[in-house]
């Protein structure tokens, strides 16, 4: 499954203005009607720019969150300057 591109979002916005159905939009974009339906649920009335910003925001928030903070980063850098191996640093930090 690939994400809807910004150019596709612009086309969807245009199709909405023309009054096309979800099925017609899906056929023209070679996408599933459910994909179009989900995309249109992002914002009402549909605006490509707003939907793109929403998608980018969600994409930026997904994935594993980092445990690295400023203090931990400094500790790691100090140990690396002392020529500690990453394995030894990781072991010491677990303790």
C-alpha cells in the first residue's frame, strides 16, 4: 500500500469541486474507493494542502519514540571520548 501523493490530493480536491463520486475518483486515480473515502475524511470540505499537512504530521509522529535525552547523550559522548566501545557503554548504562 502506498500513500496518497500531494498531486493526487490536488486531483481529489478538483474532483470534489467537479462533483465526482468516490468511485469515479478511485477509478481515475487507480485507487480503491475505500482509500478515497478515508482520504476525504481527513477534512471537510476537502482541501489538498490541509490534508497533506495532516498526513505529514501523522507520519512524523509514528514509529518508536527515542529515549535519548540531553543528559544521556552527553554521558555517551563522554564515554566515547574516553575510547569506550559502544558495547561497554550500553552495558554500563543498563546497570
